[in-house]
C-alpha cells in the first residue's frame, strides 16, 4: 500500500518531482528500481489516499486502509512506521487480513 498525496503535499516531501496520477508515480518508482538496482520488478502497487501532516512530519491515511486490499489477497504486509498508520486505524485488525504482519519502525531522534 502506497499513500497517494495531493500535488501540493508531494512538493513538501519530494519537491524535485511530482505526479498527476498514481500510475505516473508507480512508473517512476519502477524506473528508479531498474536504474539503481539493475532489475525490473513486478510488485503490485495498491494506493490509499493520504495527507501529510507538517506538525508530525508524517503521512497519515484518510480512511480505512484495509478497504484498499482486495478480499483474499492478504498474504504479507510490511508496515513502515506502523505507529503512524495505526494511530487512527478504524478498520479490521491487520492480523485478520494478512497471514504475516511486519512493522518497520525508524525514527530520526536527532530531529527531536
């Protein structure tokens, strides 16, 4: 699951490039992977509507993320900064949708 942000918020997070549609961003990521890593990827991108909160320095989902996942396709999910996407989570518990749930927490304590 990848957050989709309005262009104004994209400019805050990655001002060097913006995208009009999720497909443009997906193509950019695929090209980046090929350029940096030398291989193509067939990973499937699923998008959710997000918003950037400057006061938190984070992206938060707008709505229930679990609704973005097609029924029966929940095998593995890696939640980057799970505390941010679960603070306001009102959907089904992740462990009911996915066989495996991994959370990756990374904090830049030097900024606090």
